[in-house]
């Protein structure tokens, strides 16, 4: 599984999890920071990535239109 970390998550996650999830990407590193959810959704869909986000928006979209892409919705507050 390859992950696409949304801009609301640390860009360090891509490197920190590279051994477990190789090929994962970060929205900001891709130059998609500030892009609409639809743009990020389509990028993930085209590239076989699972969206990881703290926003409910991606979860809600997945409930409306289904997968792909799959979504991991992180529902924790600020943590290390």
C-alpha cells in the first residue's frame, strides 16, 4: 500500500514510514499544497495511493462516491 499524506499531516511521515509504506508521497512535496480536495482525490486515484488525512472531507467524499482511492481518517488531536 502506498499512502498520500494530506497537507494537514507532517511531511516527515513519508520518510519515517518509508520502510513500511515505500512509494508513499506527501501533498506538499508534490506541489499540491492548497489544492482542492478534488485535485488531491484524483491524484491519489490515478496513482494508486491511499489518502491519509485529519480532515473529515476525504472520509465524507469516500462515503458519497466510494473507492478508489481508499481513505485513512486520523481522528486524533495534536500528538507527537
